[in-house]
């Protein structure tokens, strides 16, 4: 049986200054909302955050940015956050932008124990600066090192008390690979089910990767509302 936390504050209580955390989600889809809010209300600072993006100004990881709790962001897209732009231009925030597929593979490789791999993405661009480039079959590839973290904060749709996780549709995004690539994975879960109720063929994250869980409802905000005219 895995640890089931009574509150988001308890769940993130071991996150300390200067740690590296991975945070699941794509835009506002599949983000661990309650865990992020608990971090925003804590005094933890100087975090290195690995995530596809950094939320928006008033929600998701944007809350940590607003509080200046983040020292460095490793991401693939940051275009929806004006405070992010302001901090980068002011020299207050370090950012490492990585092609989205490369970011996903760096995390997946970290979880698989693979220290580095070669990819053609980024060859001939500033991304390749100071990186090893090799020729394979007449094509150039650059060496990318994998990513691991102290904590992974993920959002799951269903879980059993053993810690097996199931994500809802596109909310899988970065969550499954991040769950494998951290020393400690905390899952924010919408619904707990009995052991044996989850179809083994549809378990996205096996319990071995999960150290603790929190049951919490989400606001599930929509990043950009589009309606028919």
C-alpha cells in the first residue's frame, strides 16, 4: 500500500530549496493543480522545473513564477506567460528550451536509465552549440543527455491503493514518462478504485514508480476558449 497524503501541503512537504522537479501536463491539461498550489503557498525556492511549458500567468506553474520560486525552467514551449517573458528579459530566470520530442525522449531515457542518446533535432541550430555531433549513415546527429529529477508531480484519473495509475485521454501527455524519471513520484489522483478494478492492460504507470498519492478534485481550467461564431 502506498502513502496516501491527507493534504497537498503534506504531499509536497519534502520538496526543498534547490531541488529539481518534473511537473506533468501539456498546457493546462493533466497538470497536478493542487500540488502546484501547495508549492506556491510554501516557502520553497530556487527550484529547477522540468515541464512541457510553464503554465499561464495566473494558473499552473505560473503561480510559482509569480512568487519567484523558480530558478531555472527546462521546457519546450513558453509562449503563454507574460511574467515568464519579463523574468527572462530581466535576467531573473534561466531557461533551457528544448524541441518537444527531444524533451520527451530526454525524460523517457532518464527513466529507462539511459544517460544519453543521439538525435537529428537541433543540428545546425543554436541548440547544437557545445554539444557533440556525430555522423550516422551520412546524417549528423547531436548528443543529448537524459533528464532525471528529485520529484515528479503527476496527475492521474484513477488509481488503486497499490499506486497503479491510469490517465484520462490526452492528460497522459508527459505524466507517464515523468513518473519513471524521478527519485520520488507523487500522484494527484481524481478517483481511487479497489485493488484489481483497473484492467492491467490499461494501467499507464505501474505502482513501482509511485511513492505517494493525494486524492484531489480539479478546476480543469480551459487555457483558450474557442466557440463557433
